[in-house]
C-alpha cells in the first residue's frame, strides 16, 4: 500500500496540472467573500496579499486601505499609470484621516499599538506620494511593500478570537489556532513559510507539529523536470507518512478547505464531489510558493507528512482556476525565498525546519 501511495504522491500533482492544460481550464475572476474579504477582479498571485485577505476580520475601511495599496502594482504594470497610483494613495490617505473607523474593531488592549501603526501608515503614505512624483518605479514598489506589511499588522490586531469550532472528531490531531512562521533552511538557501491555521487549522497544525518534532530535518526534495511542484516529507527507508509514536499509528489528515463566504471549513470531500464546482478556497493555488498537503488519489483523508510547494507558471498553470483548487488542502505560502524555491531540484535537502513565530498557537492533540 505504501509503495502505491508513494508513487502517487510523487506523480499526481503533475498529472493534474497536465490534465488542467489539456482541458484548457483558464483564469476565473475572484468573487467577493465576506469571510475572507477578497475583492472582485483578477486572481491574486501574491501569497502575502492572500494571507492578508484571509484574516478573519470584517472591517471595511482597512480592507479598502489594503485594496488601494495592493492596486498600485497593477497600475505600475499597466504602462506606469502614475495618475492612478496617485489616486490610490489619495484614497488611502482619506481612510487614514479617519482612524476611529479603523480602530473600531481593535480590542482595547491593542488600541495604543494600533494607533502607532496608523500613524506610521499615514506618514508612509505621505512619503510615498512624494516618491510617486519622481516616477521611480522600484522605490514605489519597495515603499508600497512596507506599507502593506503595516496594514497586515493592523489587520492582525483586529482578530479577536479563533473564528469557529473544529469538529470534535479531529481533537486527536494537532491544531493551529492562529498563524505560525516556519523557517526552512535548505542546501540552496532559506525559505520562510507563513502557515495559516485560521483557514486550515488541522492541516496547518499537523505541519507545525511535525516541524517542531524535527521530522523534516534532513529530508530530500523530489522534483521531475516537467513538474511544477517541489515535494518533500518522505523519510528514507521508512513507510510513507508520519507514524505517531504515542499511538503507533499512521497519522491521517483530512482534506480541509475554507471556502470563500463560508464560516468554517469543509472536511473530507473535494469541492467537485459536493457539487461546488465554481467555488474557490480562501487559500487558492494562485501564488508561486503555495504550500499544500499531498494525499493519495483514492483517499481524501489520507494525507500525512508529504507536502508540496507549487511553482506557479502564469501561462501553464493559470491563476484563478486549475484542478488543484478544491482537490488539495492549502495551508500556507512561501513569503520569502522564492528565488531559492526555484533552484531546488531532486536530491536537495532540508537542513532544518524551525517554527520561529506563532508556536504558542499550536494546540496539542487530545489522545486518549
């Protein structure tokens, strides 16, 4: 059984991508989502932006602030529309001029910190308006990224509590009730992965738990020449997957999706199987460095330790709709080290993987 599983884990993501190309499935527009705050328009291809939009908050001014700053890159791509960039910044400035609306959803104990972030954002937007006058594209991109990082910090301060209850039947599995940052050191360089437990608490919790156990340290990557994924998580000389030393059993992780507009994840079924053909997960395969859990084709709930990194190609694996969305559970994105990810080949190794932030959000499994 494990040999079949091993073969499938190595080949199935590639096969699905080839089927995607053959069928000619192309881009699809995002639809608004009250739970994820995603804007209408073209698919988002930046993992950092997807992580910001997936936070469980419902403050319209901060989402409008984020959208205006995100839009700057779109305008720069369109023949440097500097007038439109200035309009985006003017909109951001007007929102920041009414801090009470931004602070309305920030808990009292975080108000002073949020006020400082808003002040820094206001100063940064004013400075960026001056840079725009010079039409220095790279400087604009750089300062915009810093501002969006601050917006993300402000949005995180608005999260009051974990937004839903994970089904009791998964209490025997580790869960991530929030977010964690994982630093992956490879022989080609370092990767930073943001793991999102708000959207995939069981899948993310499994990964963070395995990282803390040192499970991935020393493991090799697999990647074929035609592949648009890099995979790892198969210990050499052992059965595929993670055998929990406390139970002596294979740890099986359920397929898990939080769909745009839903209040809690769907478990155990692909979106196609439950007739949700046009729905998209909050965490989609539209960004380079998307991180997901591999699983056997015949078992939606058979994933364990094998994970893969999606190497997005705009022409061959179009954003917004491909056959990976709704079939594999995404639990995070590579936010730093994308150039390193591109270099990884079969035989390259993870030297170490370490949780550098958010480890306190891991809830240990309840094992009877």
